[in-house]
C-alpha cells in the first residue's frame, strides 16, 4: 500500500474512532450503541413536527398524559405542529400517536447555557399507564451504569438512526465534567455527565431522550461537545435537580 493510501486509511480510522477534533457545541444522539429489536422500552417517545414531517427529538412518558423532554426541543416552536409517537422502535412506524395541548418550560431555562433544559408536554389524550417510567429524585452515584436510548446519529455529523439504539454509560463526577468543559461550556448544577470516553455517548438527535439509572429516569439528553470524544462526556439534565419543576407542573396540569 502506498504512503498516501496508508495516510487516508489512518485518517479514516481516526475520524471514525474519535470524531472531528474541532467543532461547535451540538445537541446530542447514540454513538457506539446497539439496535433495539423489541419494544422493551414502551416509555420512549419520539417528537415530530408537522412542518418538517420528520423526527426531531426524543422524550419519555412520565404520566399517562405527560411527556418529559428537553426544553431546547420545544422552545420557539409551535406546539400545535408537534406530534408524539409512542410504542415504536423504528422511524418508519407510527406507533401510538398523540397531539400536544401544552409545552411547559421552567423560567430558569437558559437557551445559551442550556441550564434547566427540561420541558413537560401535556398530551391531548392519555396513553396506557403501564408504559410510564418512574423518575429518580436523588443524585446518582458516580460510576453507576445508566441506559440511554434514542434515534440520534451513530457518529458525529452523521444521520439519524432509523432503528432505536441503546447504550450503557457510566456517570462521570460533576467536578470532573466541569473541568473537562472549562472554556467550552458551563456545567451548571442542573446538569450531570456520563460517557464511556471515545466508545459510547449520546449524539445529535438524541436530545430530550431519557437516561435510565437503576430502573428510574435520572437524566434527559441535553448537549455536548461532539459525539464520543475522549475528552468530553455527554451532558444530561439532572432530574433530581429539576424535580421540583416537574412535580409542580404534573400536579397542576397532568
């Protein structure tokens, strides 16, 4: 093999393994995941906007008539154009579809830092209660292996996955994550981090989807620097920190 060809192959391998070294902060998908072939996560929700006619974000059913997702998935959007699809593992399947009555975002949400990146959607009619995922109210221990599912890109700057993907990633300490992102972004107290560096991570298109730890939803896919990069864990909204908003919203609307 000539030297030029070897260099191209090496560049391809490095690109596929680590992604681009430089790039802008992007919203997240599943990197290094495995396909979900059975409907074992009935609480997972797909958000679609009629104006685009395509999948936009993930979410989770937390009451039979309420969905949890990321605020950046719904801010500035017309809720009347939003549809929710449940009980499906392929983008080609409609599943059970509902429209949305209300999209509620906390006043603490900051579109620049993505602080308090959480939203509650109240559905037009209820889903089966047995599909609901319980919420975690306490901080998750560092090192805990957590499940993340979504239809996001399987590599940085890729395309969304038609088949639902899943990964298990360990929780990274808040202090370490804060140091990793110094000069890149702000890791606020409403955020938590997780990834298997360079191997497994959330990616573009997974935004709003659930992170499940010890059988309960502990996080919401929010943002990160690229996908699967060694130095930058995925950043999630910490449900234990924003639980007050979720609880009050469900009490008043759901």
